[in-house]
């Protein structure tokens, strides 16, 4: 049955179902059960020796509690592209969108395990969580480094010359309208028609996109900027390189190159809290940092490590960024928290050019201005980030061995995993089976590794259950 969660307090956003887009669906009373989905489509390399990559289309069910929906076993593999090149997105999306349209309009008949009565279920895409390059491909728009490259507003950006003689597109802070003028689904559909008629890009739109065919999905508001790529791997990493990379900080007030050893010493003395899994790497080893380490740096230990080393005005500027992210990543931020975070991020972006130079006002810095609206529409940042999908892609990477038809191996492994889970549940529900066998099955199914399937299959054969 559909699992509906309510905010812990009135006016709080406890999950994606408390966002405005979910409320706008207005399902009402019906005999049909409805669920909503978050879509992800992004690429990942699969072999170190070749340029081959896989592009899975993944779906996450919002009505499951977050701890369950983020698990690979509860995610849906809706499509898979395997090639040495990026997929032509319109070709890749066509069968995926056609399947999603059928789920929206007619749905499927569900027969719950252990129950005799079936029910009708429809599924509706509510959001899409991807990085900026994939977002532009999905929306059929120009990339983030092109004019009108922001997929949330119609600020065109400005091209400036760099010290090296090249050019870079930046987004100067707009005092009159920091995060606007906002794009809308209706306007972008009109731009797509004009782009086809004029054979040219219109306000960053190249043409129609398959995802615009989804009737319940707002492909502008529903495609929020992802905080993992934008804020952590984007802005947080950007700041650290501005403080420590010679080509970016030489002769500036934010040059920390001489203090890296002191920063590393402070980091090494840190006793991390329980919610941080790994002890932080040193600043000098920053090239190996993962997104989770940039998150820990920004939210937890960055401020005390920098205090007394980074000049006070620069530290206070970093605190604006840190506090805003903390507010938007709370378990259930209030609307007042969101408004406060919006003001903090506006102040952060306003001061960025003065502290670091206009040349570094990148697309990632600009997209921070859209974070507050993303939370109002889709709930806290953690509820629609790419972290669960990145974990799922890593899980899929364990589903094959060797270089022969890895896409077929992945599909076969995922199918086996689903079928084995169903049969294993029957075993676990059977009170006559040996308790040792049940514990063994539970442990094996929880590992998620490809070798698990062989062990589970043997266990099922041992108790006379055949696939």
C-alpha cells in the first residue's frame, strides 16, 4: 500500500512528499494506488583499460521510507545503454518514456505476496536528479558552459577572457533578480517549437525533449540542481582549489599554500562523529576526496580547521555557504529555515566576485541560488540528491565480470536478484524451514554482491525450492 508520510511539524518539509510538486499532483480519493518516482540517467566508466561506459536509467520510489528506497534492491533499472560514447539521449529516452507513460495512464495490476486481492497501481515521475551535463542532455538544452546554460532561469551569462587567453562563461550576480527570470515548462515548450522552426537554439533550448511528454512531470521545476555535484564536488571543491592551488591563489589574500601542512595537522587530530564513516583525508591528498568527504568538510570540520588560518572575512564567507547547506539538509527544515538559507546563499554569491574575482563565478556558484526553490518544490536536499543513484551505479558495476557483453551480464544479474528475493521471501515466510537456513538467506541477500546469487541459489536448492 502507498506509504504516506506527514511532516513532523506543520510548515516543515520532512521528505519529497511534502514538497509543492507532490501537493500539486492532487491525486484525491481513488481505488487506484499511486506512487511517485525520481528519475536518474547518468554515465559511469566500467573499465580502466577502455573508454566504455554504462548509462543506466534508474527510478526511486518516493513513497518508501528513505532508508529503504535508497537501497539498490528497491530501485528500478528502467533502461541501460552501454557504449564507448555518450548515448543520443532522445534515442535512449524514447522507450523509457513510453514505458513511464503507460505506467501513468494504465498502470499495472499488483498481486501482493500472501494476499488474494490484487490492486491497480499507477506510477508518476515527480523529479529527476542528475548532474548539470546530464541535465542539459535530458532537457535537450545547451550545456552549463554555454549561453543560457542555466536550466532553471533565463540568465544568459557573460563570456570573459581568462589570463591564459581563453574564454569562460560566468554568471555575475544580478542584484535586481538573483535567481531569475525563472524558466517555466510552458515557455520552454514554446522555445522548443521555435528552435525547430528557426533551426537554431532559442534561450538555450535546442528542441523538444522526450521527458516533456510525461504528463505529471514538470521538467523545469522537477529537475532540481543536485547538491552532491553542484555544492560538494562543485563549490566546496572550487573553494579549496582557490585557497591552495598555485595558479588560482598566487598573490591573493586567500593563499593558503604555506599553511597546508598546518591544515593537515589539524585534520589528522580530528575525532570524527559517528555519522561520518571515514576519517578525513589531508588537504594535500585532496585529489582523492569523494563527495561525502566534501560534505563532511563543509558541514562539520572545515570551519574549525580554517579558523585562525584563513583570513576572517573569507572564513565568514565560507560560513554562509556551510550554514545554508546545513539548514537545507536538516531532517525536516521549516519554511523559515529555507528562507534563511536562501538569504545566506544570496549573500554568499553576491560576495563571491569581490573575494575571488568575477572569473570564478561559475555555473555551480550560480546554481546555489536555485537551491531554496528546489527544497520548496521537492523537499530537503537529501531527498532528491544523486547519492543513492551513485551507490546504485556502483552496485551495478559489481554485477559483471570480464569484458564480454557486460550489459547482458548486468541485466541477467539484476533479474536473478529480483527473482531470488521473491523465492527467498517464500522460504523465510515458511515456518517449517530450518532457522539456520533462514539466517543464511537473510545474510546473503543483504550483501548485494554478484557472488551472492550462486550461494543463495544453492541454499534454495538445498531446501527444495526451484526457480
